[in-house]
C-alpha cells in the first residue's frame, strides 16, 4: 500500500512538471531541440497531409517518442486551446522544471536568491521575467501553478525560448511556500514602491526571495503578510513605478549591477 502511494506521488510529481506546447511551428522547434526531453506527441486524426507534420513525426520517431492520435475534442482538452493548437501538441519535461518539494529536498547550501511571482497574468510579462531570471545570477523563479498566466506558446515566444532552460520551481500555494522558506532562514521580501528599504542596501550574505506582484495591484495582502520585509527600487524624477518585467530584471541582476 505504501509502495503504491510512493509510486503515485512520483508519477504525479512527474506530470506536474510536464509542459504542453501546441501549434505546428512551436512543436517543430521543441522536438528538434537536442536538449529537451519530449514525453509524448499528440496529433488530431483529422489533420490533412502537410510537410511540417511529416517532419515533426519523423523527428518524434527518431527520438522514440510516443505518438498518439486523438479526435479534435480530445486534443483540445490536452492543448487547452482548440483555436490555436493547429491539430498538434507535445508534452515535454524541461530540464529546469521542478516542484517545490523537490527543491526543498535538494536545498542549496550556499546563499542564493529567488524571484517569486504573485498573480502575473500577462504572458508577455511572464515570458520576459523568465528570460531575465534565466540570464541572471538569480537561482531561479518560484511560480505558483495557479493564479497567473499559463505557460503556453505566448510565454515561450516572449521568453525567446529560455523557458526551456530556466530553473522554474512550481508550487501549489505561494504563501505556504514562502512561510517554509522563512522557516529555513530566508529573507522573504515583497517589492513595494513606497518601502523604506532599498534593494541596494540588502545583506548579500543572506539567502532571499523577492516577491513581485500583479501588474495592476501589486503583491496581494495575503502574500505580503507572508513576507518579513518590504523593499523598493529607488527611482528618480517622480516616477512612481516600473513595469513588473523591468523590475524583475533589475532585481535579478542587482548583485552584478
């Protein structure tokens, strides 16, 4: 009984970190990439012959990827975007994806910094944030599974493909995860325009989580209550705030600027 439970949890953990990409060009780009683990290719039975589909299927077969054919309704449930999936979707397991529980089990020994997102709903912003975090010294991105933009083709495009190589830690509940990180001694800092502490004045010897909030109303009160300090980015000439993707970039690179 216990063994079955462990197998179920391991399987659930695997599928929680699977990303589904749809659309013929995005699927072709993904399936051609040598460093992306492709789990399964989904095709609509109603697809008309096309050279790009032949190319995708050939790559899938060369990688021994499972190929499954569906009716349109079933495929739309997989892609979650019937209008734009073009009769094709692929399940992949990006090497940088992990769940919060696995991250805690393999907790970094050296001081590190995370960027956490609270209800970022614009795909373009999310993609740009992923790109900045991936390129920066920051350890990775803490991203709730619900409440924000879906990790779809729009986010992939905005991230310039860095979604596939970024370290992204998925969590079920952001507040619960932040509390656990506080209990482990991390400084959990919400970014606020009117905070009295500046990000330039922080102790770089301590591990930190910077929490960035929704494009319209910032960090929610619930999430803010899970933080132990508010910090700001000092701005000149009366500018009140920055786009969240710009703020994320500045925070991610703050130790090398």
